[in-house]
C-alpha cells in the first residue's frame, strides 16, 4: 500500500476590508510644543524634573529630538536627565491630552463610526463603508491627516491596508508625519522583507529565540512549518504563521470588552509608614470598585502592583472562589497581598487591578401584587383582633 503526501492549501486571505490605523506622533510632547512654541526644536521629556522630585518619576513620552539621546517612555526621569541634562522636562497634563484626543475622534467620526480606540493617541478605523462614499481608503487617510494638521496643529502617521495587522505595521513604517499603504498585491513582498522584530507582538525574548532558529525576517518565518512554530511559540506561533501570509481576520471593534479594571498611583514622596500604605490601598480599592460598578463587571482575581524606591516592581495576584462583592472586600484582599510581600523599602507606586471579569447579571425577583399585599394586610389585621 502506498501512502502519498498530504498537501494542505494555504489559508485564504480576506482582502475585502479597508482599514486605517492612525497613530499620533509623540502625542503628549507634540501637544506641549503646540501650547508652548518656545519648546519647538528642543528635546521635550514629559515628566516632572527629577530635581523637583528627588530623582523620582517616570517618562510618559518624549519627542523625536529627545529620542535621539536614547530617551523613551517608562524610563526613569533621573536616567533621562543623565542622558539629556539640557532637555525640557514638562509635567504631564492629561486633561489637555484627553480633550485633544476627543477632538481627534470627532474628526474620525466624520468618516466612519467603526472606530476602535487603542489609547488616547491611536485608533483603528474601518472605512470599507464610510460616510463620504469614498472608495479609496488612502484618500480618506490623507483627508484625516490633513484635518488633524489643520485643526489640532499636530501630525500623525497612517497605515492603510486590508487588515488591522498590516495597517498597524504600516503606520509605524514612515514616522513621523507619514503614510504607508499596503495593498493586497504588495503585501507578500512587504512581509517577506520585514525584519522579524517589526512583526507586531514579537518581543525582545521572542526575537532572540527566533534568531537562534534562523528566523530574521518574514521570508525566514514564511518557510517554517506551522506545527513547528506552535511547538516553539505556542498560540503566537499559529498567529505568526497566518500573519506572515497577510492574514488577520480580527474586526475593528467599537466596544471592546475590558479584560481587567484597575487603578494605580505614583507617589511624589515614597510611602514609608504602614498607615500611609493602608490609606493608599483604601483609595485605590474605592476607585476600582467604583469603575467595576459603573461598567457592571465583577471578577475573582485581584492583582496588586508594588514599585519600590529602587524601581523594583512586583505584581502579585490572588484568585478567589467567588466574585468580589464590595469595596471593603477588595481592600482586605489587596491588604493581605501587601502583608505577604511587605519589605522595609519605601513604596513609590501602588496599583490594584481586578481581572477575570464577567458581566454582572441581575436576577429579576418577582414582587407580590398590590392586591395580594393588601389582602395579606387585612388578614393580618383580622388575626390581631382575635
């Protein structure tokens, strides 16, 4: 008996959609430069100056002039100062950033209602069917960029393609103030030449592992067997096998279900005393529970984030058999996690997050009719007389 080779067809691409990814350029820093023209052409670092905070603080973002010195988001403000002592440190103004982001979304809504925000400064737009009956997604992207530049006096970069994965890669390809279009007939060649570290979702550790496997670009990845990729990288291996073939069927979702709800606070002065820690945990528990109720969610997993004065950051979680019922219960759980991890070091950041979320289901309880209730009161009254 002869056995032939089993040949599998390549997975099919859906090229019918038209997706735009808009990414503002160094958003927070650009807004600050717009508000204060004296900052133009200077390295701008969005963080309180470490001289004001005793060396504490973290960089929220930095403009392109500051990035030339190696400064990036999440870097300590002290390190940023060491790299660029003449840089302009600006305290974040999130109220201003949110209002600017809201104006940006108003511009998006002129063209489509199918918008998926990723953060204050970026979003996906599905313009397959749009409000101006324009067949070209590229023309829509250029009009949006023009509107943003004229009305917000800011620049953005845009990626245009037939799925979210390619659109996001494209928006990062010609930054700042650029647009990159990847049509279906150009996608394969684009992906084959793309360095593996440019594939969205591939982190530093994955890059190191891929290099050891001889994977340096899309072409190397394309020739790897799907089962081997899954064996090496788990679910991400399956995803990469499809994405290097230009396949991503995920939709632009207008209402994303939150996977977790949390709140964290960075303290100007490190918290030392136990009382201060307890007060901070109570405030955080109140804010998290308020947001859980507002979104009608509850969860069974509590995550406590602690960043100490030496920048060491720990996250510890506790899974519960039942859903957290109220603010006090959430506080007590967070406090119990803290007591297990407590050290003598000062605390610069605390965060509480509830994950494993489910929607709260309210049970309808039948109430007695007024007629029955009235009858019961009459019977009770008669009984009292006897």
